[in-house]
């Protein structure tokens, strides 16, 4: 009887129970990945199957974080979803850093910020707005995240201006001043991120509290934590295989590491945010969907990227905050258009279409940027 209860509760996390039946098929990609890796299949095939294998685990991770968020309340839940939703992105980035794919890591970071703000939020707005005229959300929370993201843009602009001033271009130059600038800037961003947490959950908690009726999750915290642990281990193993194929795949397809990082790797890392944010928007919980998309981008810019700068030193592959002009422009435009759309505290499906249009334009631009 006890064993049956455990199995029934654990099964709630599988995509079949949430209506996303096609994800069950992708679960078969995990053992297939191991088979292809052992028998040295073509790199492109291994890369594609591994990317597909990560998606259902990231989705289950999203389901588990949604459960934990429901126990924590809307304000904490939005941050919790954003934080744990970025585990996939962080794990992939760490393995890519250890393999020396610094440009892929930086591209995936900028791609994740743009993807969350344009693709994830755009799909969420459309999903929630198809059966509703408008959906409402807290302008205060979205405005705070937009301001934090503009500060992150400033942090990315300064290394670029430094390089333009000293070297006359945005090409990476191994220099101690640039590395020190990145380290000190990263320290400031991390400090600001923790001050933001203090502001939200301590000194001005009442400003971010939302009077919403909380539904009791169908599963317990224990099951959610177990699911998170198992998914993290699986994603880590698959990420190592994925990263090992990047060099060969980019040569085979004739794509640059910039495009692979900004679009392909970031899409894989954002699969958890995609599923969770869209699900929240469909349930008319636009506050949580908006918090997830903008909060996740804020955390990547102010916490994940700086942490990777520090980790890169320990790994022997120093990474700076010097991004190219297309990445900086893409992030700035993404933050700007989201701030414009969110300024009235309500949204409709056409605004989601507008966000997707901007993402498509940026994707095309990155595809044609030469290596």
C-alpha cells in the first residue's frame, strides 16, 4: 500500500500526467544517447538525440519546482521557479567552460536572457491570452526586474567600451585589466543580486506579497526534492555528452559557436522555463509567468554569469564579461520591448506575437553573423 502511494505520487511528475504526452517519447532518448555515445555514432546525431533527452528531464524539473513554488507562495515561488529553472543552463555552462568553449558559454547566457524575455514570455502571453481578452500582472515586480536587467546591460557595455577604447575593437584580448574589470563587475552584480533578495523578502516584503488563493500541491516537498535531485544528475551526465559534440557539430553544419550558443544551447537550457511559464499563463497566473520569465533573466544576468566568471578562473579558462555588439544590442532591445509591453500591467495575445517577432529577427541576425 505504501509502495503504491509512492509510485502514484512519483508518477505525477511524468509528462503523461500533465497532458504533454509527446515528452514521454523523448524519455527514450536518454538510453539512446548512451548507446550512440558508446558506439561512437556521428557527432551530429549524438548532439541532436542528447538535446532531445535533456528536454523531458528539464520539464520534470519544472514540474517539481512548480510544486515547491506552490508551497512557498507566489512571491517566493516566482523566484524559486526562476532559480531552479536555471539549473539546466548552469550545468551545461559549467561543462562547456571546462571544455574551453568560452564563446558558447557567453552566447548561451545572452541567448537565455533574450530567450526568456522574448520566446518564453511571448509563448506564455499567447498561451494565456488565446481564451482571454487581457491578463493582468503586478507592474511593480516586472518594473523592478526590468531595472535590474538595465543595470546588467550597463555591466556588459563597460567591458565593451573598455576594449573599444584600448584596442579599437570588440575582439577578445587576453589582458589582466579586462579580466580584473570583469571580476570586479561580477562582484558588484552578485552583491546587487543579494541586496535585491534582501529587499524582496525582508525590508519590503509587503510590496511583493500577492493576495492569491494557494492550491494545495498534489505531491509533497519530499517528492519534489527527490525529482529535482534525480533530474539534476541526469541533466549533468547528458550535458557532458552534449558539450563534447559542440566543436564537431558547428563544423559539420557550418554554424558559428555564437549561433549555437545563443539559439540552440539556450533553447535546451530554457526548456524548463518554457513549460512552467506557459502552464502558469494558461491557468491565468500571469503574475507567476511574468515573474518566471523576467526573474530568470535577472538571475542569469546578475548571478549565473558572474558566478561563471569566478568559476572560469578555477577551471583555468578565464571568462570575461566582454560580449560582442550583437549580443549587447539583442539584450538591450529585449529588455526595452518587455518594459514597454509590461508598462500597463496587462497583456493580450498580440503582444506575445510581437515578442516572438523580435526573437525571430534576432535569431536570423545571429545566424548570419560570421564566425
